[in-house]
C-alpha cells in the first residue's frame, strides 16, 4: 500500500496527508522538528497507523488540534501513541468536555512553544470562536504556513449539489479566501487584521498549506494575504 504522505516541495521535513471526515477531506501536516521529534498539525483519522517510513517507533510526537473543527483524530492517535503530548487552545478542550469526549491529555497550546525549534513558530490568533492557532516554518527565505479553518484555498468545488449548497451557506468559494464563518466568529476584526498583517511581509516568500485544500505557492502570496486582510472592517 502506498503511503498517503507527500513531501511539500522545497520544504525539507514537512509532509501532508489527506484524511476523510464527514463531508470533507482535510490535510494533516507532519513537521520534523529534529531530535526524533515530530509535530502533527490536525491529527488525521486513520493516519496514526500510516506514519511515514522514516518516523521511528520511538519518535516523540506532539499532536496539535488547531481549532474546534480539527480534533476527531486525537483519541485514536493518543491510543496508538500513549506517550504523545497533545495540545489545543482551552476553547477546543471546553467544547470536547461538553461533548463528553476524553480530553484529559490536552495541554494549553502555548505550552507547545518551548518544545519547538527556533524556525518553527506557534501563532495564537486574537480571540475567535474557532479557537484557532497557526504554525509557521521558516526555511531559507520562505515561510510555510499551516492553517486550520480560518483560510481556505479551493481551486475547484468538486462536490455534489448538496455539498455545494452547504459550502455556499458557509461561505466556501473557489480561490484563496478567509473563511466567512471564521470572520463572523472574530471578536475584533480590526485587531485580527493588525495582528496578521505583519506576518506576511513581502521581504520573504510565503507558502500557504491550509487544512482545506490545495496549497498556495504563487509568488504573489504576501500581496494576496495583505489585500484580503486590508479588506476587513
């Protein structure tokens, strides 16, 4: 059986794999942190049994549920790897408690910062109902960005009529976009804009690796992100 994991071009140590949940097929991202340690951003359902061949059985795994919509794989990963550490924002944990799911192992996402090498950074977004966090990885003059549900890039909406209708309801459309429901859940759009704009400065190249869907590698990335953010009012 072929591996579901694919290397991100130009980014040593970053791999992505699709997984399936009802209604969608998001990406899980694996980041090699060095010293036999790996960060799993959005741990995917069933992927815990299909790790890349170069990840040894004694590897240290750090699992990050990046937002409220990306937590379904946590239990299976923790069952498969009981020594793994799991992280999320407190709002994600609170939601899981309400659903009576086992979340005792979840630690505050900010505690992950001390476990990351200098070139890998955790970004805690201003208050939002998705309780989202981002990860960036700097390699040479390029920053690679992982997003949960805040930013989407659908090259095509290849879905049946019902799914397309639901996508329309939730503001999902073709192209690179800020998720409409995420924007509705922001406590302060202006504060989010002021926080996010400096992240995408044009002195570096940027590659976007959203959980939904295609990566965005065009050289106009910083300009596109700045334009989208500046439209917020």
